[in-house]
């Protein structure tokens, strides 16, 4: 049967209205490409459960791709690749471009810290036959989600003699794991009266680390002592060394495919390591870009980008100034002519909790990477709010390369909100907009992201780094 001729209204509707397509319907051939791409991503997630581990994994990848540490005494040519690490917890990588640096950089900034439980400076204690670690949560967690979840210990300690010891328990086959207990429902009547935000309170996030005593009736805290003895035998550390340590409790769960169709990745830390990995892959694969690239993997975003490894400091500015000086470029012009993608995740629409979203201006799973004009909360507080010109430029390069993208806010107005590194990049006089991946169950111990969306983010970053001159 021949298709009926469209009415004038239908033709006008097609011309004037817009709806973001489903990638799986529009480009089914990319389903397998995305699945293959995400195999390496899952490995990266398992290897990098802390910001230090992410930097270590990134350096291995970069060196394998021919990158060398930046040497300000050298001359670099187009196609040369360098990197610089900041205090073991942040990293910048660059491929030098064909154009003079004063014409601007292409900066892609993601963060590699994730919500977690940090050990307090004096963490180990014993109570009624159990040994515990006291924790202080880092970032915006929903505390009740961290109870009865298998946890692993990751971190470093500096011993009195200056030796640095890496600590990791709970990831290898045969390792023990750790856990925060919760009340059984039979005894939880009083707890059930709490607000959800206080289902588990901050001082109840105590991690069980042992229950057997060191056998000696003269010892005051035998279970604690046995735990210390086991740590000393494995790592040579004592209780005093906790004061010279950074130790984190993170989910022991490995990254996994989710769904009968294996269409999603489930893992801890996808906010924002999903953007870190895709940005890093795009950086490594670009050969001789037109514009010099800077790929940033930053720390401390989850607590406001503070400290000297967060973007609300000077290390990124100093790195770019070093690059400018290598070419004799005016750094002011470099910043002013640069374009940046603040690569961070956004909330995916969750039909189970639809009241938290405004359906026409939200992000959907499998509709591509997310271009977020503004973040912030309520009246756009704490937002960068990209200009129409910046939006047009980025949308133009995405469409030119056939990248599937969508746009949306983080939930309904007055529901809350969130921030990224974009506003700190903007303070450097750089045009910037957020681009990332929609995520379900964000900030939980097991976040979900669609493989097609992850793949589109990677394609977007490749397009960004390989941008040619386009008139907008």
C-alpha cells in the first residue's frame, strides 16, 4: 500500500518541531561498536576506584600511547604528546596542534573523584567485641545506600620512615570485604520513623573490620589489636600511621553489564569517570589536531573543586601558561580564544521517580551524550550558563560529525541541582559548556549508564579535538 501523502500540517510539523532520536533506533549499527568500546571502560573503572588509582591508570595508558612528561626546556612540534601529574591526584595531557596557540586551545575537563567514605584520622576502635573503622563521607551521598554493601579498602599511608605504602583489600579473588551493618526489620520500628536522609546517620557509617580477639587477657582491646596486627603484617603500618594516610572505603563490586540486552554498564564511580575515560581515549587517538588540546582529569569536584588538586585553584592555569610560554604566546590571548567542554554527567530521566523531572527538559537513556547549557541550583546559582554562541559552536561540530546528542536540565526547577567545574574554567576567560553522559542512580554505590550514550560522549570528544574551521 502506498504511503498517504502528508498534509501541509504534517510537513510543517516536520520542519518546525524537534525531538531527540533514540540512538539504537536511528543507528543500530552502533550498538555493537558501543559494546566493544565499553569493555575497556569497565577495566578502567575496576582499576581506578580512587583518584590516585585513576591517575596511575591514565599515566599507563598515556605512556603506552607515546606521551612523555612535559619538559619546559624542550621544543615541541605539532603531534607531540605530553602530560603532567599534579600531586598524584590530577592530570593534564596535551597533543600539540598545527595552529598557533594564541588562536586558542581545545580543553576537555572531567573529574576523577567520586563520592565515598574516607577513614577518619583516628579510625580504628573496638566496641562490644567488634572492631570498626570510623568514616567521614566525601561528597553528596545518600547515606542509607551504603549500609550492607560489600566494601573494599583503597589508599596510601606514609610510614614514619617516609616509605609510602599502597593499601588495597577487597578487590582480589579470595580477599575479605568489609561492611556497614544495619538494623533488621524486626527491630527497626524506631529507625523507621526517621527521615530517609537519616536512615543511616553520618556517625553510624561504621565499617566492621573484625570480630576475633588477640588472645591475651592483659590486652584492653583485643579485637582492635588483632586488626592492627594483621594490617602490620601485611603493610607494616601502625595506628600512628593513619594520621599520615589517605584511605577510602569504596564498593567492592566490579563493573558489570546490566540488563538482558547488556545495554548498560553498572559500576561505582561512573560520575565522573565515564567522562574521564572517554576524554582520555579521544585525547590519545587524536594525531595532529588543528588546535592544541588539553585533557584535564581533576580532583575534588565532588566537594566544590577545592584544594590544590581541584580546579578552583591555579594548577590548570599554570599548566596552560607553561604551554603558552613554550610557543612565546600571550597567555591572555590563549585563554580568551580557547573553548572548553566541562565533561560531567547529568541525571537521566527515571520513570520510577518521574516527579523529580520536567519531562520536556530532561535527559534520556540511549538518546546520546548530554549538552547542558547551565547547571547550578534553583535560580541557576553557581552556574556557568553557556552563551548562545558557545552552544551553537558545540552543537555545530556535533552535528557535523553525526554525533547523537541531547540537552536537558538536572531535574525540575526547585528540586535541587548540582555543579561542575565549568564555572571555574569560565573564570579563566574561557568559553565553556558542560557535555557528558546521562546516569541513573547517580552518587550511589552502583550507578547505571547506557553504552550507547557512553560511546556518543567518546565520539563527541573526538569531534571536539579534531575540529576544523567552521563558521557559526
